[in-house]
C-alpha cells in the first residue's frame, strides 16, 4: 500500500472547495470581486485549517486572467503557474527558516519592483511569528508604505507573538478549528474519490483525533490506508493510532469508581500487552475524563473527544458518582502522568500508580468514606454499588478525621497506654474489612507494641463497636524521608513497606 499524501493532493484550489471558514471566504471573495483587497492580511489560526490554502487562492484570484465571482479559473497560464509554484510574482516565504533582518530588508527592496508576469505581487509569509524583532521592524517599514501593486498575506498559528505594530497594519482573519461534521464530511468525500470503503465510525474517529485540523485528519487517513488498504473499520483506526476504544475507557473508569483495583491493574496490563503505550493510555484517560466533565455540565450538547454516539450512556451512569472537584484533580493527575511517561522507562508502574492515585481522589469525595458510617458522619453511602469500603486519601478529609478521633477516644477509654501508642499512628484507610494504620519509620517501637496481642485486641474491640462488624488490622510503615517521590509514597501508603496484602 502506498502513501498518498492526501493532504497535498487535496489542497482546495477554489474558494468553493474550502471547508468551513465561511465568513473569511465570503469576505475575501467579495473584496476580490469588487477589487478592494487590502494590502496586508494576517491569517491566524490552528494548524491545518486552510490559511496557506486560502492565501494561495487569493494569489491566484488576483492574477487570474479570467476570474469569475472572485474565484480563480485554475486554467489560465497564471493560475497554472501559481499552482505549480513557478509564478514569479507570487512569493512564499517561510519565516521559520528565513528569520533574519536581511531577508526582510531584501524584501523591502524587491517589493518596489513592478510585477513581472501578473497584475499584482503576492507575498505569503508563513509562520510569521518566527521572525526576529529586527526582522519584524524591517517588515513593518514595508507594511507602512506598501506599493500599490503588492499584497501581503501573513500566516501564523501564534498571533499572540505578532507585535501590535504589525497587527495594526493588517486586516486580521481568525481561522477556526473545523467542526467534527466538516472534517468527517471532507474525509468521506476524499475516501469516495479514492474508492475506499470506510465505516462511518472509523471516519468519525479520525475526525475526532484531528482536533479541528484537516491536514492532520487527512494524514491519519493516509496512514490507515497505507496500513490497512481500502476497507477500513473503526478497529483498524484504533489499531493504527495505537489507542483503546471508548468502551474500554468507560469500563476502566467503572473499575476505578468501584475501587476494583485488581480489575484496573488487569485492564491496564491487558492493554499494555496488546502493545498500547502507557503514555497513550494515560492520554486517552485524560480525554475520557474530559468528556465526562463536559457531559456533567453540558449533557448531550458536549462535543466529545473519545466517547462515541452509542456510548454516551456510560457517561450518564458515571456522572453522578464523581463531583467536579475530584474530577478536576483526577484530570490533573493523569495529565501529569502523561508528562512523566514521556521520559520514563518504568512506565507500567507509573501508570498504575497514577490510576491508584486517581482511584483515591475519585472515591474520597465526602459521602464515600466507609460503609456503615452513615450515622457517624451524617453522609450517604457510596454511590457506586460495588464499592465496599474505600481506603484513604484525604486524611485531611473531615470525615476521616472524625472517624480517627472516635477510634482513638474509644481506645483511650479502655486503656491509656494503648492510646498513647496508637495516637502516634496515622489512619490510612479501610478496604475490604481491613483497616490500615501507618507509622513513620521512627515509630517502629509503637508499631510493634500495637501489634502485640493485648493492644491489638483492644483496638479490635473498639473497631467492632464502631463499625458493627469485625475489622482486620494492618499496621504499616510510612516513610517520608527516604522516598520523596510522591508516587512511591503512594504505593507505600497503599501496600505498606512490608508489602501489605490487599485482598480483593
Ligand atoms: N479549510 C480547509 N478546507 C479544505 N481543505 C483544508 C482546509 N484546511 C486544511 N485543509 C487541508 O489541509 C492541508 C493543509 O492546509 P493549509 O496548508 O491550508 O493549512 P494551514 O492553515 O496553512 O496550516 P499550517 O498553519 O500548519 O501551515 C490542505 O492541503 C488541505 O488538504
Ligand atoms: Mg500554512
Ligand atoms: Zn486563472
């Protein structure tokens, strides 16, 4: 299968062929028709949204021998030469590689010379934000006194980096990201033109991935075609992009929300074994969380990034189980892990830790503390049915503080020395009828005394009374000097230094 470079083949040649950007197209076409173009334009907007394409159409339209309604004919000598890049009066400058003052001074001289071939000279300066300050100043001089036979079209993806003095000389058009529908529609046409047979879902998946840029969309289409041939399913696209599908992500989050750690680790392992990248998995999770967050606010009006039509019901089921604060925190955790995973080798571990951390956050919102604690904290039971007894995270959490105080008070009532030992410990959390209590390394003595039968039994009695059922006790070591890395710390908080068994 060969590479088609669809995005180059499918550069729009006429205004009519441009997808989206309607207002810009209309304004330019009118100006062309009425012969009142400005001398300088600034096209600002994201990658692959049509800036260069439209600049070239403008260049053709002003030089075309028989333009119609502001459209170039694409057949006359001028149009053909411009299309081939051999037209002397249309000059494309890539500011990323010609950043200097010399080029701009040179330009200042050259613009004075009358057009050799056409009616007007058109200078298209791409990536104009890359110019140096001196180069900008030189360009400014040219823009201040533009010869009437010259049109400048500056293009940039970073308009905020263009000096105000330059901007004020230009008519500015802001290109917008193309909508999902626009991109999918274009992809469909291109696929048909090549006799390809794409599943609708596959097209939409590509369109989503392109994030509003048509060039990227066409490049992805190319890649998938080169790899899979003419008949393309959604699964093919997922394979080529190395991403997991939204159903997988939904189930993964389900597992997280129900604190099913075993399942989470299993699912991550499965995806990694299938060859998905840890970083990609973290990134997909970010997208999914983002979709959930949007869905919470906008419902069906949200524009989803990874969740596809039929699978919105997952969001509906999940939205009530997390509050916005926790969701934002979880998003941050995952975004950080995407960053870390860029550089990391031990990526499986990092990914797992990020998920565990997220599990904490997402299930530690008030009301999700401990089963059977209703009367104590006044909170409701966890919303997620499966979740039995969420573990820690927010020891800062008021509910947990209250709980720990209550345990300590109960112990104190029974035996003061036991209380003295236990009060040096830290409540970590409860999971599956096991309570975890941590001691800092310096408190080995306290931990060991608490592990002795007498003290342990006192604590067991108090716990049974509070929770109305027996709890197993695990004392674990905390360490804050040796392990500064928060992730490792987390792991220790979870598993304990002595590898605490967490049963599912
Ligand atoms: N609005 C659009 N309509 C039709 N095709 C488009 C559009 N935008 C981008 N494309 C496709 O993407 C390719 C690249 O577009 P173009 O060079 O115009 O983007 P750009 O905005 O200049 O991007 P960059 O900022 O990366 O230079 C085109 O050849 C075309 O195939
Ligand atoms: Mg461009
Ligand atoms: Zn023409």
